[in-house]
C-alpha cells in the first residue's frame, strides 16, 4: 500500500511540475517519502512529502 501511495504522489508531482523553470535549478532526482501514516476507521491516512524545494 505504501508503494501505491508514493507512486500516486510522484505521478502528481511530475504532472504539475513547472517545466518553464531552469532545468539545472530543479532537482529531477527527487525522492518521495512517507512522513506519517495511520489507520483510522479501516482507512489508511498518509502524509507524504518530497525533497523538491518547490513550496508544495
């Protein structure tokens, strides 16, 4: 389940990444990681972040 959640966030970042920025300034080797997760009422809740410095 963790891999699926990380893939969803990684795909979202690629779709919404500003392509007009300087390519050298963007770190295209970014990582996506789970900050927090919990199961509440039989549903998983995730807080996921990335190493990009994009303010998202």
